[in-house]
């Protein structure tokens, strides 16, 4: 039995009211932004069945980490494994 007051919107209805913007999409992945009612910008990374959610500071830390990992991997591609 649903005990929520009848005048409250469901979570899904409320989510439909949050503006979103797609940043990038590939065959298997997608990155998009939601603009929350409290003014917070949230970054979402969909990796098939998993979605990661980041606030602004977390997003920039994550992007830096992935960028650095890609640079490290590119640099190590020329070196044979030890």
C-alpha cells in the first residue's frame, strides 16, 4: 500500500522535472549532466548497467584521475613489461 500523500509527486515524476544535458555518448557509454533544483550540477557516467554520479569537485578529480591513467598507460605502451 502506498502511504505517500496524494499531492506529492513520485520520485520518477520529480526526476522528469530536473533538466539534463547529454555531454557525450558512445556505443556503450554515456556522460550527462543534471541540474538539480538546489542549483547543484551533477555529472552522470553510464557504463552499461552501472551509473556513477559525481558532484562538481568529484567530477574534476575523476576526470583528472582517468586522464592521468590514460597518459601513464600510453607512456608504458612503448616499454616492455618487467
